[in-house]
């Protein structure tokens, strides 16, 4: 937006006014959403952390199992 406004020759004062207003409302929105959903985010983080470690462990087990299966097959 900054480059587009500069190229278009948008007046500095109006740009600054709307930029500050936009930043204020953007920050207020993120803070409000964080306050509303903070308990759900912490619960989701806990669940996804456990699921991620489970998927990683399963993937490693499958890779090691495949390697061991290849080594146990008789070679012609």
C-alpha cells in the first residue's frame, strides 16, 4: 500500500491519518480475537503438539520398519 500510495501521489497528511487509523483498528482486532479465543488456542496447541509428536513417531517407525524389511529379504 505504501508504494502504491506514493506512486499515485496520495497526499501525505491523508495517508498518515488513514494509516494510523488502519493500524489502530488492525491491532484492536487482533487483540480482541486473542482475548476471545486465548483459552481455545492454548487447548488446541496442547492437542496439536501431542498429535505432531505422534505423527513424527509413526513416520520414524514406518521408515525404520521399511529399512529393516529390505535388509531381511533374501538377495538373489
